[in-house]
C-alpha cells in the first residue's frame, strides 16, 4: 500500500492525482495528514479523487483513523485515511 503524505500547503488536485494513479494501478493508498490544515487538504483531495475515478466507473472508499506520526523527531497525532476501490 502506497503512503501519500499531505501538508497544509499540498494542492488537493495534485494529491487526488496521486491517489487516482495508485488506485488505477490496482493497489490501495494510505493518506497521512498531521494538523488541521493538512487534514483539510487531504479530505478535499479524496473528494476530488472520487470524482475523477467516478468518470472511469470506479467507486472509492475512504476509512479514516487516528495515527501516530514521527515529525521532526517528535511524535504527533494525525489522521490516516486508507483509500481503496469499493
């Protein structure tokens, strides 16, 4: 499963493109975001990815959960979204 890290400065359309590429390749993806801005961008990206994939007849499912991530030597709590074909 590919890991896609999202920051508050990530462009949702670009992240969506990365998610679509992984899904079209037959794998699942994990989208990781730490901080409110990053989570916001990640959620927008998944909505865009679902729209892109719907055009190809692919339905996307996203399962959110909390996760612990190492950021600059510190452990931070963030969101982890597991994204797969339905």
